[in-house]
C-alpha cells in the first residue's frame, strides 16, 4: 500500500463542522492557512480550469467582512423580516475566527466548462481544506448565507460578472472536545449493478 490508509480513513471520518461560536482565542498562523490553501488547489477540476479563488481575511482584515455582511443583511432585509440575532451573528463570527476564507469560483473566460462542474471543483477544494484542518487539529466551518450569492458580495470581493462566492470558511481552534458523528451504512445509500 502506498499510503497509510487507516490514517487517511480516520482523518476523513473525523472531519467535523465546528461553528466559530465554539472557537477558542488561540490563533492560527498564516503558514497554517497557506498549507490549507496549498492542499486545496490539488482538487480535481474538469479541463484543468482550476476555478478556485480564495480571499483570506486575517487580523484586522476580519473587521472588513464583520462590518460588510451585517450591513448587507440590513439593506437586503425588510424591517418585518430583520432579526437582530442574525445581524449580531454576522458581526461576531469573523472576529471569533483566526481567519475567514471567502471561497470563490472564477469562471473560465471561454465558459467551456459547465458552471456546475466548476462549483463541484471548488467544493472538492473545500473538502481538501476541511480535511487538512482535521489533520492539523483545527476547527473549520463552511458557511453559506444567502447573501454570499449577491452582486454586492461579488463587488465587495472584486469578483467578475460570471464568478461567484460559494461560502465563507471560518478557521480556528475549538475550545471544546472534538465532536463525534455518524453516517448511515453504505447499504442505505448505494446500489450495486453487476449485470
């Protein structure tokens, strides 16, 4: 066997989404974030378009997104639908994380690959980030509030007309015990066709 399959399996099985509200004050270093991104770019992409793009907010840069998101929510929400708790969460979450990575997709200018395939490639890159977080002992959380799909978000992130923000990935250290989880056995989710 070329690699230790049991260790790889354990990393995959131990991957968890841990919300920023459960992060400790311990800071993640830039070099760690660089390794997450270096592993992300080894995801598969149809036609080698490599559509993933990352905007990393660290240090005082987190304030930019902590101010932008709640204000965008306020302008896009009717007074009847506005929830103060949601506004507060958008303000606080970036400051609870060591880093917030805006996960973006840059379309190939020729549009030769279907958009869904570019989205799938970026999702694979995010899985690489998440698995690397797990191996490092870092908490990771991929958030996809509806606001990220707006023109205003594209403008904020300096994205092109055909590009998209596909989420915000929060990185930190958890202040709790690593969570447990389970999955349905493969018998419930697979069908084998042999003839």
